[in-house]
């Protein structure tokens, strides 16, 4: 029964990922992608240890945190790039 619920949840997440990319912010894409990858990894590791549901939940949390950290890194890179472009335009 738990496996069927987990399959439905994974299928739903997969369908949500099919949304048009422009309607989802980059932050949401990165956090959602990290959570999905973490959940699948946690599911695989948890199934080996006998508790796939807990592994998927832990993996989703860790993946979402990793996706958020990656998003903050990319935003910092973009801000630095934008400052460099602005400085270059100010001093021709």
C-alpha cells in the first residue's frame, strides 16, 4: 500500500515538472529539482535499508536545501556579473 502511494506521489511530482518553464521562477525550479532528485535518491537508499518512505522524505528535505543553496550561489553570480556590466558601462 505504501509503495502505491509513493508511486502516485512520484508520478504527480513528475507531472508538475512538465509545466511550462517560463511560468516557474528559477528559484522554484532549482529547489523543486533538488527536492525531486533528493527524494528519488532517498527512496533508492531507503529501499535498501528497509524504509523507503523515510528515506524519500529525508532525501527530499536535503535535496530542497541543496537546491536552495545552489540557487543562492547562482543569484550571487548573477549579481556580480550585473555589477561588472554596470561598472563597464559607467567607465567607457
